C-alpha cells in the first residue's frame, strides 16, 4: 500500500538541523496571494523554532487561519514556558497572524522586530495600551540575541518585501531565516529544495513580482548576506533551501544586477516609443518623434507597435530605458487597451525618475494623452514635455511639431533642458 502524505504536511514539527525545527503551515489550496499574485501551487508560511541551552526562540509565525497547525507543530517540540525569544522578520499578516496568541501563550517571551516594524506592529495588531504582551525590542544589523550556545544575529533588509523586513542569522549553524527573500509561493509537503518538485518558475515569478521593484534594496541585502557561511537558507515561503543554498543567493545577484545594457553594452541614453494606431496617424507621429529625438547625439530611440507584440517581454525593455513615450489614439474617450495593459504591468518595475511622454491622434475628444500622462506621474515618472495631441491626420506642419516634441524630449533626456522644464506634477 502506497502511503500518501497529507497535502497539509506532517502533523508535527520537522527538524531542519539539530535543535532547529520547521513549525510552519502549508496552504496548498491558495490560488491568489495578495490579490495580484498567482499561486498555482499554493504556498507555505514557514516559521521555525530554535532550541538553545538558555531557551527557545520562535522565528516568525503564520497566517491566522493556519494558527492551529502552527501551535500543534510548536507543541510537538517545545513547551510555551521555554520560549524566551520571538522574532518577527516581517509583519505582513501571513507571518504575524498567530503572533498575538503566541505572545499570550508565552508571556515571558521577548519580541524582536526591526526598527521600522514598530508602527506596523501597532497598526496591524492594535495592541491595547496596557497589554504587556506587546512589549518588544527593536533591532538592527549585527544586533544579537544569545540562546546560550546559539546566537541569533539580525540583518536589516528593508523593502524585501515591506519596509520592516529583516533576516535573522543563526550564527553557529550558518542558517539564514531570510523572511520573504529567497522565498516563493510553492507548496510541497516534502519541504526541502532537494525533495520538492521543480520550483524554478515559482522562484523567478516570486522574485519578478515581489523583489524586482526593489532591486536596489536586494543589492544592499546581498552585501550583508553574501559574506555569510550558509548551510541552509530558510525563507518564509516555499522550499527550505538546504541543498547548495548559495546558488539561490547567486541567482538573486544575477537577477538584481544583470541587464541587457551590462551584457552587451550601450553608451547611449535610450528612449523607447510604444504606440498603437487606428488609421496610421499616431504611427506617423511616432515616426516623426523618433526623427526629432535622434537629432540629439547620444540618444538611441526604439519604436514598438503594441499591436504586434505581447506586453510581457516589453517590461525588461522598459526597466532599462531612460525615457518612455506612449502613443495612443483616443477611442470612446480612453486610451486603447494594449497601452493600458502595458502601463498596468509596470507595477513590478521601479520607474521613479524615468522620463515619460504621451502623444496621439484623436477624432473629437482626445482624452487619451492626458490619461496616459496621469498614469505615468502616478508611477513616479517625470513628464517634462507636455503631451502632444493632433486631430485626425497630421499635416506637414504638425509633423514638424512632432519632431520638435521628440527634440525636446531628447534634450530633457540628456539634461540640456532640464533646468527649463517644469513638471507640474512636482509642484504642490
Ligand atoms: Fe510573505 Fe511579504 O509576506
């Protein structure tokens, strides 16, 4: 008879190293996380228990709905009275859900959170003023808590994926409890990366949606993590990385720093022009804008007709561009859907400081250009040149206007006109 392990995992805790146990929960049925993330394989809420000579530490908890699983696993390896330290690496509810009850059951324990987590702790858990169970201590990089023969050392790694996030390093064992970093939404009751199914897609998908907008913070975190001796990387979601954990650190380094520009070199500033055109007018505007922009030395302009492509592959291009221009006709008082599709996919890209511009031909109302500009400003792009709208078919004079629009955009890009450009979104 074949024995099939429950999809929600073993009943008790699972030892990941001597005296270190996984006490988290499996959520195999989850299909959407944080509203936007697809989770075809469900997810896990990983939490851990570390036993030291002078007490027990619990690192992270689980989503409230899974508290029962968490407490059952915890009770299989420790008494609440032994818990001296509770660490929350990240206060998002999927990790802090069981915290209030844990602190009620282990009132002698001290809670350690990052300095930035204080306001979140209060906002998320709404502790009563008089409730001593919410006493806590804030910690930063290289602060340590001793469990006698074992040491927990903290690394401040903000924005991965909330401002409060930190990692906790179990020094003597070389185990990094990494929070969301190196995590993925991949539920498999075999728990360890050398035993679960192929989760590479989930790993990269998670990075792409959770970490990618904060690449600069990933690079800073890697500076703290890369020098560490690592036997296990234990994230809060997905497989526990015990087989060659450094591969995942290296992969993060590649994902966060490698770019097309770095690989093949590009000295020019890049302007990427995306457009859709119903009758060819917006396309002619795009051509003229390109011609105008290319008059400026050191600018490389790329043109893409959104009718011909999927938006997904454009995201890398956009991330590396210095300026973006979107051209859309106005149809039924709106920009066209492929333009919105592309703009809505940019939440995973840090666009702050990139230049943006909008243009388009219209029939009678022409709202698209202003709507695109508003969206770009909402994405923290700078819109240095007022949008260009032309009624129906552009005349020769209007095409000259388009060239001039391209010139101005190029000038703003190389810095020539920055002093004279006023972006009204930045005022007030
Ligand atoms: Fe897994 Fe950002 O919470």
